């Protein structure tokens, strides 16, 4: 009988001794599922989901990279309605593999409030063409620091450049500032619809 | 995959409109048969510890305080919040298909779907603050807590998933499940796991579901 080949354990790089124990949220098929190994613990049917664009709106997709400890501002561009609102924002984050799970976290700021962002952000609302309604305000404007501060430092990166430049905080305007607080560059994939 | 609705405007009769929908695990923005943009969720995976899901019919004008079911950490934070909203046929205008999410004293819109994710850890602010300060009585819950408010006169159906995770684990708030709510009807039970640890804890009068009608600023 010829020698029976066996796995040399020195060459096993990744082993998951008990994959059944880890619960995960995933998209599979047309479902958002919570799984534990091969078991589906819960599912949310997304097949009936339809998010309507505004007649004068549209969509854009971006892939951007934010350096460590830098930030980047998301604005609505020309698909936003007159006051800068959009009806859907999706952000997906990819981290450097050298980061630990605990380090894989960035933040987003909207109208002076800061929120955590692990790997996905999905926001929806409803807009109307000519008046503010119930969308997400991506009108270009943002400030650093405490928004209640009477003279906060104005973010210099306006795109497009505002004219005249705002000189005081106006939280009626928006934009989302995404802050990479990790020690490595992060990759973001962003979809905006209106 | 959902079918794009037909719209009946005089100038655009029987035109397929532009919109976003899931084609398996890819979110596609389509117009007629063209795919204008696509966004891949097939590689999305978020490790969690435990979760709690709930479906409820939220009556017009009523509000609902999300229950952490004992899943939040010592800062009252969770790892993921997923909300899906379905509007009945009585919502005839697309622009009215939104509800309000009230978080830390501020009102945000939800159209039909919402995902927030964080990574609760050794300091506050890394997760989603779902457990309200027990001494706050304001319906705006400006120190934690998330209220869903239906500002319309018609009912909406809301599905929520609250998931724990992160480095500090779960189980400090010490309640589980939800109570029935006079402002909601047809609250279906939760699925999910047996889930949370958590001690017996004290029960606050607002905890669980809320009967408070929110007056928006």
C-alpha cells in the first residue's frame, strides 16, 4: 500500500475550530440573514424593497480612500434636490487587514453629531424637488469641533466651493464628514441616490 | 427582485422609473432595463454576539422606544441596528413614505431601510447608544435611547433587529423581551436567540415599549 498523504499541521495557517459559534449578519440571495454556521437564525426579505429616485434626481457611486487620522466630506453633488437633500446613502468600509477587530471602527458626523461606523451604513429618507422634506442633507457645509462653539474652525474643503463662504456655523446645512480614526488607510465604497 | 412600479403622471405614463432594489445580494439602481449603478453586499459580513428582532405595526401618530432586550453593554450601546419599514397601500404618495427616528434628541428620517453599525468597546461612543439614561423623562431621549415615530395617520409595519457585539460583551441592562403596547397593534413576537445575559435589573416605567406620543420640535 502506498503511503497515505496527510496534512502537515505546520502548513495550516487559518483554522476555525468552532465556526458554528459565531453569529453573523450577511446578505444572501435576496435576504438579509443572521446565520450561525449553516443555521439561519433570522432573515429579512429584501426582494420587495424598491427605493424610488426623484424625477430630477439620480445616483452616483464613489470609491475613496481616507488616510489614517484624516477625514473626508460627502456632499450630494448635482443629484441632490434644491436644498441639498438626498434620499439614500450607503457606505461600506474596508479596513487594512493588519488592524484588529477592535481597531476597525471609523466615525461619521452629521449636523454636529458623531456616530460610529463599523462596516456598513445604510440611510434612507424621502425628498421633494424644491422644498426641504425628510431626506439626508448633503448641502456642502461642515465644521470642526463643538458646533455650539461660537467660532468653530470652518472645514476648508468645500466642494463645490461655496460663494460666499459661510462664516458662522449653520447646522441647517449638511454634508457628512467621515473620519478615519484608525492608524491605517481605509477604503470606502459609497452610493448616493436621490 | 422587486419590480419597478409604473407611475401614472400624464407626461410619464407607463414609464418605468429609476430606483434602487436588491438583485440577490447586489443593490442595483435601475432605469427601464438598464443598470445605472450597483453596490455589492455579497461580501458584507458582521460578526455579532446576540440579537433581538421584532415586528410591529405602529399606528399613525404613535411612537415606540426600541428595547435593547439586555443586549447593550455597560455604556448602553449595541453593535448593529437594522430597521425595515413597510408602508401599506393606503400610502398613495411616495414622498410620504418615511418615519422619524429620534436619537439623542434629534430627529432623522427613515424611508424604508436603515442600518447603523458600530463596535462597542472600552469607551462610550463606539456603539449605538440604545439604552436611555433612566433619569431622562423627555420623550426626545437626548441621552441614549432610540424612538421610532410614525408621523402619519396611517399605520406602518416596522421590523427591527438589534444586535450586540464588541469587546465588552452584553448584559447590563437586565430586561428582556418586549411588552405589549397600547399604541401598537399586532405586535408579533420576537425571534432571535435566547440571547442576552443580563441580570434581573430594575424595570423603569418607560422601558420596553413606549406609549409616549412624541411632539416633534
